[in-house]
């Protein structure tokens, strides 16, 4: 069979992963910033997402320090309600469906913020969560997920030396 003919009928969907650091109440942010900045979690984020597509909302994009935008070694896709929004080095779309369709990688990471996580939950195959044992003030939350996902992997508990919080890395798969 000709490869091009076979490809007409074989479409492989990219794996969609939501990655976040959430505390016990699922809080993720406060006043436009992350509530937990754990060095090992940041390294985990970079290692996991490098080479893949990252999808984020406009507010999340703007919260990233300019010198780090776009996130290097990743296809950056920004979702904005404003079709004229400009994000240097990133593709701007107006919906999550369009963002997923525009991805040119085999794995897509949805990286926030809160509204984008809520929109993305029905599409997610996997949740890559850093669960932080803390109760800081939050005004942005990760959506409820436990009814649709099952915990498959959990690291040993670790402690961040700078902040003294404990956390685990967890992988949840859609049931």
C-alpha cells in the first residue's frame, strides 16, 4: 500500500498532558503569579515539556518573564479571545480546539492558567501534577479531576530546601 494512501486513513492524535503544581486545595496561583516556586518542580517542568507543544492562556504567557518568552525548545501556542493579539515567537489562536489542531508535535502540554486547565480537562489523557503539601492563599485553582483520572505513579515525598514545603510528583491517567 502506498504510504500517502495509508496516511489518509491513519491519523494519530497527539497525547495531551496537563502539567501543574497544585497545593492541597488545588490552588495554583495568586494575583497573577504562581503560589509555589520549587526549583525541582521547575526543572521537572522544563524536562517534561521540552521538545513538545505548550498551550497556555494569554495571562499565563504574560506572567512569564519576557526574557524567557517564548519558552525555548517548545512550540508555544497562546489562546486569546482577541484575534489580533500578538505574542512574539508564539502562535496565537482563539480556542483550545484550534490550539490542539495547530500543534505539530506528538505530545501537547497544557500549562495553564486556571481557565485553560478547565477547558483542557476534557481533552487530557494524562495529568502530570506536583502535589504541594501547603495551604497558601490562592485565587486560581486547578479543576476537580479525581472522578475522571486514576493515580498511576507517585514519587517519594520530597522537601524543597528553600521553602521547606513537601511535595510529590504524580501521574494521573484518564479512567
